[in-house]
């Protein structure tokens, strides 16, 4: 039994004919038919009933399918892993980062990586976490850092740490106690990441809490960047919410108060990559560097 035979079998099973399988495998109909016939002889069982228009899989074929997929996938992944050992001498690394990456000391991530691996091209994408997750799942980028929750279908997810989300206001003082979801629903809010909207992970958490209480959240102002939102908060125009790392940053505006939520809320930072795939060494190194940098930032806080 060979890898070529298993690939021919799976293609025929998926496409329903030797002709269609041959097109997929860039081979000939006769070659694919012979490969399957040899596999049948080795197994001592028929895998297909040859109909006039379509191959009909037998119970033996259906039983073999899962094992054949596992075998082909394992070999393919092994070959990819071996070939990737030399990829740090070239190629392109694609990685997605948090929109607010600079607050986690990731602003010079590419510079530090490129100093260590000058022959690797880097494509670093800074998007809202929901869009990073979509790009990874769609194969546009290899891996990325996101805030949970995101739609994780087709993704492997490695949570790294939690960052508390706090309410910020120039008018509401922390002496009034923690902020309830009812108070948030009544407040005049400015929310950032306008393009992502309610797909933004932090917003999703807020919306879910409101819905559980039969409440709605309607921001008075939506902007794209957290800095713009904080500048508006500083003028007293509206309130917002940010993670504690941003609230404790050097650029956080003076005169703005920070208050925790009555029911604590957290941004969970995670590394995601496409399910069932191996990260290239370059992307794996960049991910390790990003993870180490972020964890060091949190430990020092």
C-alpha cells in the first residue's frame, strides 16, 4: 500500500469518478484506475462498484476513508515540517497582531525579529481580533494574536493571559463603586473599533451581558482608534471601556477615572493558528517572540 494509491483512492471517493480524480491529481484516468485496482488487490476487497456514470463506494471504502485521510495528512505534514527546517533562510512570515499591540510592547516586534532573521520577509497585519481570526481561518495569514471571544471554527486557540477590562470616565468617580451593566446601558458611550462594530470581542462580551438582563447598548459615538475615544472621554463627552494595560499606560489622559465592573470582565489574549496545520519556523519564531514580549509586559505590571 503506497501513499500514491491512497491519494488516488481518496480523490476517486471524493470526485465520484476516475476521470475527475485524474484531473485533480494531474494524472490520467487509466493511471488512477490502475492505482485503485492495485489497492483493491492488496486488500482483497472491492472499494468501488463501477457504475455507468459514477463510482459507488463499498462499505470497505467507507471504512478505509478515515484511516487513509489520517495517513495522507500525517505524511504531508511530516514532509512540510522537514522542508520548513530551512525556511528561516528565506520565505515570508505572515502574522496578525492586536489593534492595540503597542500597549503590549509589540510596536518593535518586526524590527527585533528581522534583526535575528534578516533573510525572512515579514508581513505583519494589525486588525481587530475578529478580522485576524477570519484571516487565519481563511489561510490569508498563518497565525495571530487575538482577544477572545472570536469565531474559532477551523482554528487552534492557545490562551496566554487575561487583561481586566475597566470603565473609564472623566465624570464618574470610583468612589461610587463598581459599574453595573445597568449603568453602562444608561451611560453615554464612545466605543472604538467602529469598523468591526459588535464583532469586536470586548463589545461582544458587553452585549451578551446586556442581553441577559434584557438591556440594550447603544453607543452615542463610534470611532476607530482607542486614543480617539480616550481623548473624547477626557473632554467629558462620553465614557468608554479599555483593558487595564491601556489604562495604566504612559499616554493615558489625566483626569480620567478608572473603575472596575461590578461583574469583572476580562480580555483574554490568545494565539491562534489554522487547525491541522504546522506553523512555518519563521512564523513560529515570531509567535514565540510576541508571546514572550507580552508575558514579560504583564509580569512587570
